[in-house]
C-alpha cells in the first residue's frame, strides 16, 4: 500500500518567503518548508495497481499553465479550538478546473470520490493547545501576506509517509501543464 496525494509544489524562493511566516506561535507544529504545497486531491492509501492507474489518468490530463494568488491567513476549527493554520489561495477558474479534472481522473482510475469540497490552501502549522488570543495576535502581527502571479506549470503526484516527526512527502511524478 502507498499513501498518495496530488498537489502543486513551490519553487525555493517562494517556499522561503512562505517559511518566514512560520515563527512565534506557541503550540504550533510548523510544516517543514520542503513539505509546503497546495493539495489538489488527497487520495490516501491505495495498492500499487491503483496507484499506477491513477498515474496513467493524471498523465493523460491536458490543461494550460496558469497563475494563482496566495493571500491571507486562516484557520480550520474555530478561534477557540483551531487545529490548523493555513495560507489562503484565491480561487480561480483554472485552479478549480484542474482540481476537478484530477478528481475525475482519480475516480475513473478506481479511487473513491472525494466527499469534501475543494478548499485551496497551504497548511502552515498544526495547532495543539495554542491559546486563542495568541492565534489572533499572531495573525495580526504577521500582517497581510500576498503573493500574486504564482506560475503553475505542473502538478505532482506525491507519496506521503507518516512518521513520528510528521509526514514526509516525496514527489513520485511531475505532470507538466500546457
């Protein structure tokens, strides 16, 4: 069995800029900069045959390159019991279309349909016992983060390996757009 997801990785310069946000919040378990990404479709545990079918479906996709905008910080959970701090990704038709095409390819290959609505974001940290007031102070002190015209020229099939220090992500295959 192999644990998979499809996502968009970032270049070193943008990764370093995003990583500057990752400091000064008690109870935050920061995502390693090398693991920062935008998930397009979480697939989960699948056998090798299904993984190969998913790869074939993804390899057949044809979509043009596009740009996206990263903007703002947000939380999953509420301010009193937040569990995830994220960097927002502005919705775009091109991003939504790519995510829908990836979903379709995964389901056609035999993966279970995704039940959650696509909510584009970049996870910055997992939160545990972080005082709610400190979260708001952190968001206020960080100020507005905005990165426009982030070129998306490919998407990637990643393997996720769970460990004591969190997940480790390895790119298995890159799929160029255009």
